[in-house]
């Protein structure tokens, strides 16, 4: 089943985090396995999970992974970069030190044949982005700044970072949009987890029925401030304040010319009322007629509370995404 012109589906090795943590198989072999098992031929990598030598990956390790991927018929889309702004002892890195921290990662991405590297939006800042541009051009890489979850194109910090990308006016610096921004409803399994953990029934019902209602956001914060969130799910609860967004695909129209890639974030595959497929469908509608030619990468965040098999989850999600983008889900 073909995709609309210009769109490429990919899979993130992040989806296999539980297997990386289990350490029964070397992380590079897990990454190559995504291609060998036919899940996806284009993959995104998280070097911090791959190599102990990160953030200064050893050439031999990088080259070995590149060769294995070549042999399997795979390629690397985006590589997750890291920018540690602080040194041991609490001193902030200078701009020279920040540049020096990133350069080995750019070298590794180039050796992998990657399209580019990814950082959180705004972290690099304009001075460093300007210094990185010659390196990006020389290495034929794109730096993607990622916006996700509760971030919106018009929130002050995000808007300021987007303005920098617009001002640079260089295709080597692009936005990456994670559709965790576009959640019409919360995941079925997440709601079940909250319910079983003792979150008040009334709040769980409100979360189920009216996720995008501003008063629901207020109720989430109020319960947190009351101290009534059970300690065992405190981190999970915080997803509603950080990782789960309430935007609409139409909110992206003003920034689409700056977007070079998307993460098709999903949490589970319970597509009740289209809560998994509708954001993909709505995004496809916004992209129709544009010149977008980047990747749409399956990224599974639900392994935080689910024990499902990453390979099966990703395979099924990509199949759903393909059907949705081709208009085969009504």
C-alpha cells in the first residue's frame, strides 16, 4: 500500500527501550532488528542507548552499525542528539564548549548516513545555531528542533525559538513536530492506570470526557497541588502537564513551511473515537497540497506503563498510520 507522495514512514528505536533496558540483546542489534524483521527500513536512533562511548561515539562502533544497517537494507533518518549545558560542579558550558560537545555527535550522524540530528526546541539558541550551520552544510545534515506535548507554536518560548528558525532561513535548521501535541483524548490504558491507582473517579471521568476543556487542566493541577496524587504514579501523572497536548492540527498551519519531520507519537492502539488515528488523519489533511517530503516516524511512549511487545506495537501502529494516511479508515 503506497503513501501519498513525499511521505516516508519510519520507526524509532526508542520504541524498544524496554528491550534495551533488559540488556538481553545488544542495543545495536535491537536497532538493526527493526529493519531485519521488516518493521521499517528507515529508523531513528537514540545514541545514548546504543553506545557507552556516547556523547563521543567511537568511529568503529558507528561504522559497524552503519554496515549492519546497509546489509539489512536500512537507513537512518534522525539521530537524537544531546546537549548537556552543565559541567560537573555546576558551571554552565561556554558556547565553545557547547559546540565542542555537539561536534562528535554530528560526526557520528554523518558516518551513519543520517538525515540529521534532533534537539529540544530552543535549547541550542541562536548563537550556537549560527555556529553550527557551516558544520551542518559541510556534513550534509539537518538539525531538527522538536516541539511536543504541551508546547504550542504560539507559546512565548516556543514562538521565540521558531522565530529564530524563520530568521535563519536555512533548510539545515528545521522544526520537528511530535503529534503528542494533537491529542483529542487520553489513551484508554492510561486512564485505566489512573483509575486503578486511586485517582478520584470524578477526575478520571472528566479526563475521559473532556480532555481538551481548559477546566480539566485546572483540575489536574489542583489535585497535584493538594498532595493527593499517589507517589507511585506521580511521574505518570505528570504526563498530563508535560507530554500530553491539547492542540489541533490546524494550529500548525503557520509553521508547516518550517517543518522537516514529524513524530507520530502513540501510547496504545485503542483507537476509540479515533483518538489514535484522528491526529494522523488531521495532520495528513494539513499536509495535503504542501511540499513536505520528510519522515513521519512511529514513536511509542506507552511502554512507560505497558508491557506490550515493541515490535508488534510498532508494526501495528505503522499499519494503522499507513491506512489512515491513505484514507482507508473512516
